[in-house]
C-alpha cells in the first residue's frame, strides 16, 4: 500500500527537471552554391531537382537569385512573384493583413540548392535529446516567405501536417534588412531571435536558422527596412509508423544531457530512500508539450477509434526526459488522460474501499497530492474512452479509476497519484458524454495528458503491484482495432 511522499521529496524531484528552451537558433556557414534560388510560377521550379546543381533547360525560363549578393531589384521581383500569405483559422486558410502581412511561394514554385544534410544535423544535435536525437527525420520544404517593409505575423502556432510532425525549421537568407525578429513563447517564458543582427555579425556566406517544436507560440515583429526572406521546413519523425518491436538497428549510445543527469540523479536518490513511497505508489507528471490525440483516426480508408500508443514516439523535451529515465530505471510508465470530476455525489462513502490499515495517519498528512490540484477529484483513463454507458460515476462511464479526491477516505490509498508536475498539460482532449439535468443532453469532459509512473515498495522498486494496467509503458502501434 502507498504511503505519500512528503512535499519536500516531491519538490526535490520537481526542481531536478531542467527545462531547456524549446528551440535552438544560430547561424550556419554555407557555400555560395547553397545561396542560389530559382523561382517562377509560369513553369514549375521543380525542373531543378532540389538541393542539386543542375542547369535549367533553355525552354523553361526561370528567375534566379544569388543570395550572396542580392540586389534590391531582384528582391523586389521575388516579392512580386509571391502570393499574399494566409494563416490557419478553424481548419481554413485565411488572408487578413491585419494579422499577417507577408508574401509566400509554395514549394512547387521555387527551388533551392541549400543542402538539407546539415540542417538535419542541426535538428538532431541541437533541438532533440536522448533517443529522439538518433531517430530518422524528414525535412519537408514547405514555404518561401518574403517580409517587406511593414510586414509582420502576429502571435500564432504552426498547424501540424500529420501526426508525425513535431516541429519547424526556419532558415533566413542573408538579405539586407532590419526588424523582423522572431519572438517565441512557451510555458510562460519568452525568447527573441533576431536573424538580421545575427547575419550581420556572421562570416559570409551564412544563413540564420531557428528550429522549434510545433506547440511553441511565435510571432514575426514588423520589418522596418529591406526584405526578410525565409525558407520553412516541416520536421517529422521518419519512424512514427514503423511496426511494433525494437528497431532493426540498435540505437547507438549517446551522452545524456545535463537535464537527464539531473533528473536521474534526483530520482535515484529518492528511490534509495526507504521513506520515499515506502509502501509503493504512483507519481504523476503533467505533460508540458502538445501532442495529437483524436477520438477517431483514419487508418487506410476506415475511421477507427483513437489510441494513445502513438504519443510515446512523439514525446519531446521534459516529457521525453521523464519517460526515458523512468523506463531506464525499470519503473512502469503509462500515458493517461486525467479528467477532473466535479460530481462528488458519484462517490458514496459506503461503496469505497477502505484504506490499508498498515498506513499510519501521519503518513497521509503531508504530500498526499504533491502539487496542488485545486481540490477537485481526478479520474485517470489509460486510453481514449469509447463512451457507451449513460449512467454511473464518471470513472465508470469513462472506463477509468478515481485516482485523487479531496477527501482521501473516498479512494484507496493505492490509487492516489502524487503529482510531481501539475496535471495541467497543453494537450486537452474532449470526450462527449451524456449530462443529466432536467433532461439528458450532450456534454463534454476535458482531460489533460499525463505520465503515470508506478513505484514499488522500498525494497522492490521495480516490482509493481498487480493491476489492470498490464501494458503500461509500451510504445508499439496497434492497427488491429
């Protein structure tokens, strides 16, 4: 049976999660050939194979710019060739120059000779950590954008192009301009990347880059002079749809990051402490990044009920760190949806199992929940619920377990989750349910995505008590349902 960890213990663990910024930026020296760009909408620029130096055919006239020495006239011609840039709003592309003022060319209307191999190295070596840094990546050249004087793009998030997309890479070409800095925001923090200044200080020829995760909010500040020209690449994992089981080739060992060493050291120290969850228990980590979670997914030509399995392969930043370290320490890790239950009458004192007699009252007083969860009961569901029941408690209707309750006597102490980080993720999942008032009506319950880590007793940390979640921590993809 679980005895709560103290608030001090959980605070030590929480403080050990070093959160690096969710982006990387810098400049990259290139060759003059990398800075050649072809564009034109009358004929397809794809007659120049991307990233290869092959001359255009004489009967396919195209405009060409060498960005080692771009003239104002050439940049003006490029700007005129662009369409007005749109942005995504409620699944539609919208043009509104009060929100975004810029020009854009789709990928079929331009070709660049910039080598992608070095860009992949940047994402692997600087943005990603752990095993994610060894996974195959796909870079999709998506757009060319031109921001002239007075152009801008207000705060927004990129629209993911499929479940395997995890981020974006923006390359700024070396053009004379001022302003147009990129402001990034995530988790209450803010950073500014000024490519114009970075390029002015970099050796020639160079490009500037910034790569960031898809859920990072960002905006382009107004350009005050010149032209800001960027290439945008969509970043996706190349193995997200791979079959279940280990990869064909083992992932080579890599040096752990500073954050991983910090978290692992703190967790190992707590696991070695016999007073830390001495009867075993569960730790909860609210996720810090956004992941695609759908009630239904299209598999082939058929819509099927959604699962959470694919999210294991998409974990990033501190979320991936927690999963990686806990798995390496042979602790069972499970993705769950945490629903807040405001219907306290669902749980009657006379039907709730009694707490274990061997847990002393003083063990329950401190740190029962870890971080404050607002005095609301939580229901944990190990997968996307397929709601069919119209009555019963919320836990029964969703197929989950009452994990936390403001009144501890209403739930088995075994099921309490002590939260290291708040169960308030950026991924919100809505589940349709029947609500009762004067009459039945459709309502929605909203869940936060979280990681639940099971910890065994003090002398057997990796040995978890038997429960129905026998498949915790798996990372395979199941297409059978």
